[in-house]
């Protein structure tokens, strides 16, 4: 029989899964992580803001999920000048890690 979850258990449980993603085209890896419920809620709220679009959502998703190297707006701008197939590969890996299929669109994380 399973033991009841305690507060101490909850504190010690890892927050989200992580994965080393090989970007074969560059012969480099990045470390990505899944999203927590808090991040999912924050991203959902972004969708409802005036003038926010799917690209704003994708930028915030990258900031939340790419943890090594740490991504900021400047690095995203540099990344977006690279091969779109590579960038899409990163989004697909993030979605897979989060249990979502397809491309990284805002609608996929809305409840």
C-alpha cells in the first residue's frame, strides 16, 4: 500500500523533469526543463494580455525551459537568426518533455 504524501515529501520531490538536448547540427547540447504549474499559469495569462501573440508566448517558453545556457531576450534574438529547423527542434523537445505534441503554440497550454 502506498504511503500518504507529506509536506516534507512534497518539498523534496523534484519540481520538473530535465533533459540534455543534443543539437546535432551544432554538435552542442542544451539543458531544458519541463514547466511547473506556476509557469503554465503565467504563460496562460500572457496569452490574454493585449498585443500578446504566439511569438511572445514562445519567447517566454524558451526563457522558462532552456536552463543551460540561461536564455534572455538578447540570446533569443540571436537564436532566432539561426536555422529555423534547429529552433523548431528545441520547441519540439520542450513540448515532448511537457507531454504536449506538435509545435509550441499558446493554445496547447491553455486549459
